[in-house]
C-alpha cells in the first residue's frame, strides 16, 4: 500500500500501527486530533514517505511546525500540500515533471493531453457500468406505464370518473 487516506477519523495517536505498510508514500491525516510532534515519531521509520497531510490538526499550530516535521521525517518532500521551500505542490505529487511534462519536453500541447485524458476517463466509465446514454435512449417514455404508480384508491377514482363521463354522455343525448 502506497497511499493511505485517514482524514477526519479523530486519530490522536497509534501511528506506530502503520509500520506494517513500509512502502507508504502518501499519508493523509488531515482533520484529526494530533496535538504534538511526539505523536508523529513513528512516521520517521517510513523511508518512502514523501507526502504527509496534517492540515486541521492542532500540531500545525506549534512554532516551527513545518521545519520540525521535515527534520523528523527526512524522506518527506511535501507537507500539507507545500514542499520544503513552502511552494505549493500538485496534489498528485508529480515531482518528476519538468515544465508540467513527465518527459521534460516543454513544448507539448496541454490541451491535447487534457483531451486524451477526458477520453480515457470516459472509456474507463464505460467499462464500469451504465452511463447517461441509457437515460437518454429513444423511446424512453414509451416504456413507462403511468398506471404503475397509482394507488388502489386512485385507480378506483379513475374508474368512477369514467362511469360519470359515460352517464353524462347518455343524459346529454
């Protein structure tokens, strides 16, 4: 396991239990009850941990919090969405990119790559289940039957209305 999402779980300790996941690279502990740096001590054992999120924990209010956490966990590259130089980092952690491109080629057309990504997402969705196309298919209203949703009382009222209409027609003749 490389990514672990534990945000908003009222965690205040017990991080030593995570040591069964030595390949952990991203850990989100935001919105928990972590109050001090001692609670974070077990995280120094994670040699692969690169991204840690402690946003909305009391520990973030400590003086020099960022510097202390970075020194505690030497492998850490991103804390609360910011790197060691306090520059914002993309949430996906694309540290290997140069000018926004993995291969370092700075002149690639960003719109093309975005378009391909959207198409790939759509293809993935098709594999998972029914899409909106099922809702918009032709003849959808032909398949519905209004009587399916009537209660027994409503059906009787409709029958009574039809009898009244027939009586009105006979009287009018």
